[in-house]
């Protein structure tokens, strides 16, 4: 019953996350991009931009930004009620990013700190997920033996006995398949919340971090807003080639995050092979998509992945140390 309630709550959160309210400035049906960094301009931004070119673009397309507060004066109550998702998640998260950005004087650093803060808050859940993965690895030999035992036994009675023995193995290694999925369910709405918040805060997409424009995607940095190959050649002279390092960092961070936090040791070699193939496909897909993501979103993703890697290393060392003490006592 408890697991069913958790599933309902998670599905509700995911549903809310998929009904985001980001709206873009359009001209003849096409999304308008900011000329200097290629950022898709959002019409329902939360606070006033400071860049004069951005302000002119908004005015040109008759977007009323005069009534908006400046970003330092933005509060979760600004703009009134905009629905559950925006009011409960987007605005408070945006306010937190702005306040930390003002405190540390850099919004790229603010994104990193807010990401770490949120990951620390949900650490009990992500810890359970990581422990479930470690438990699956430890139980892999027993699960493999069980699979071999019932490989050619397909009767209903045999399958029921197999299920009972599998549950016994799960109990032996403290594995709860449901709790291992919690973090995966929570991470998706978190990503959408960050995505929408960062796109709706002008102070973020107008800012920079260690030389990277937070509103620029690697694709726009390399090919420009007109997607010109000549711009790609010029990028090596202007220094924009450095943006290609961002997708590479995403790919590496994602790969090690998946590897450290996945129980790939399945019940049989074929299943393990399929899981590895799926992980590689996901890693390639995320790396490819990151070319079109703004630097701010990439910073969030890399920070989250690094947090997962460090968390897994700490939990693994703690587990090894605990097992070592047990062996000494024995």
C-alpha cells in the first residue's frame, strides 16, 4: 500500500513537470533567438533583462516587460498565481538561484551550488537508489544461479517457485526494486524544473561562467544562429571552439554516473548485454542533445552527474570498510 502511494505521488509530480508553462517569443511562427548568444527568448520571463539588445528585441515583438520586477527584486510571489507547477516549483527555484547568484556574484556558480543543495536534500532517496544498485551487483551470482536453475522450466508452478526464490534473494541482500526506482522518477521533474527556471531568468542567460556564456549552446557557439559552416571555421579563431568541451564533459560525466550507479550485473548475460547497450545508447543520446542545450543546463547536468559519481564512491568505500570489519570479526 505504501509503495502504491509513493507511485501515485511520483506520477503526479511527473505530470506536473510535463505541463511546464515556458512560452517563447515568435515571429511568423518561428522562435526568436537573441542575436549574440542564440538563446531562445522566452516571452513569460520572470524578471526584467538588463542587456539592451535583449530589451530592444522584446520591445520589437511587443512583449511587455516594464511591469516585471528586476531580477534582484524578484520573489516567488511576483507575477501572481500561474498554476501549481510554476507557483510551487519554478518560482521558488528561480528565486533561490537568483539569491545565491547575487550572493556569490556569478549565476553559473549559483547553478552549481543550488544543484548540490537540492541533491543533498534528496540524498536519502538517491542513497537508497545507489544501495539498491550495489545490492543487485552483490546478488548477481545468486540471481545467475537461479536463472540457470529455471532456464528450461517454464511451467506456471516453476515460475511461481522461481519468483519466490528471487524474492528470498532480494530479502537476503536487502533489495527493494521499487525504492531503487525512486530517484529515477524524481530526477526527471527536477530536470524540467531547472530547464524552465533557467530559461525564464534573464540574469542567467545574460551571464557568463569561466568564459562560457550561460545562454549559449555549443551548437550556436560553433555554427552561429544562422547555422553557417563558415562560422564553424571562424570559431577556431574567435575561441568559440572551446564550447565543444561541454558536450564531451557531459558524455564523460554521464557515462561514469551510469556506470557507478547502475546494477548492470543482471540475471543472465543476455540481459546484462541489453542493459549495457541501453546505457551506451542513452549516453550517446544525452551527449548529442547537449549540443543544443544552453551552457546553464549543461552545468546543471554535469554537476548532478559528478555528485552521483562522488556519492557512489563514498557509499562503496563505506560498504567495503564495513564488510572488512565483518571479516575481521569472523
